[in-house]
């Protein structure tokens, strides 16, 4: 059992039409190279250099024009797409939302629960944290894909909750903001989440100047089987059920756990 995955890296702007053109082009290229799932960054449809009210002003419901166009891109190319969008919360703010679309249909959503109030940034000024609900998973070719966003990577409980729900692959869209040691943190944490959960991680970051880049696909032993540097492009790899089973036989850590994850509030 296999699944061909691509992580798509680019630098979204405040121009939604331009961002959709970028998304369309990267999907077309990925599908041309055999991809069945394409993972895009956080805030793919609108990004400003600072988190401010412009994010809220840009927000659209999931049945709005922007997500509808992404659904059309997915359907036209016969491919699954995961990306980050700005969604109104109904109270004058917004959710930082991930949408999983397969052949034009929304199969799962995720609203970021750990907001980026760190390293001098305060995402919670305009974003509402998502509810602590049972994870929604996308299923493709027998693989179950769970979703988490950027700063969530620093909280291992998020990944473990997804794996406990049955995820074999963690899709991780991000805008991992550049700064001292940030690239090191990004790559180290991606490997850690893969190793400790014995799953694949498909991580899509924004490229420079808004992200550190280095989007990657990491296997259950923590090996980066595909990676991009800091520009626009794709990292592609075929993930394999046999590899997951083999790693879990060698390292049965999931079955040996003596603790479970419980919500804090």
C-alpha cells in the first residue's frame, strides 16, 4: 500500500488571486509528477508580513470563493489538497483553519489550537483558538491523515492525539517564522514527531521571506526522504505502509506507553 505525497512550498502574499495562481501551478506540477496528495503551508490563501486585522478582513467561510476555487483545482486535477485558510469565527475574529479536500470535496477540517504567542508575535490578537474536539482524518489509499498547524509542532500531545485517533501520516502546514535557531527547531521537531509516533510527517512551510522553508517528508524513523531548501518548489516521496509496519515492529513504543493524553480544558 503506497501513497505519493508532495509538500508544496511558496510565499503567500496579501493578493488572494496571486496565491491561488501559485497553488494551481504547484498542484498541476505535483500531479504531473505523480502526486496523489499535496500539502500546502499555513495561511496559504492570505499572508501579511505581520499578524493584524488584515487577516480578519481577508477571512472567508469555507463555502466562500477562495476555498471553492481550491476545491475546483482539486477536482480538475483529481488530487487531494490540504492547505491553511483564514476562516471567520462569527464573532469579529478568525480561525486559523486547515482544510482537507479530496477530488473537490472537503473531507476534514482542523482549527489551530495552539496560537503563536511567542518569539515576539501574538497570533491570539486576531485569531481564536480552535475547540478541543475529536480529530477529523482524511483517508486516501488506506492511509489516514491527521492535521496540525505550525506552533502545534512544539506540543507533542497534538501529534499523539492524532495518532491515537488512527493517523498514519501527520500533515503539518506552517508559516515557521524566520529567526535565530528557528530552522534548527523546525527540522529537529519534525523528526521528533515522526520518531516518537512512528508515522510519516508531511510538513509544508512558507518559503522566504515569511518562512524558513525546508518543507519535508519525514519517515517513521525520522529520515527526511524529501526536502526543499528555502525557495518555491515541491518535495515529493512515496510513503509506504510496509515501512510503517516494519518500524513499529522494530520500535513498538506506541504499544508500550503507560500514559495517555487528556485535554487541559
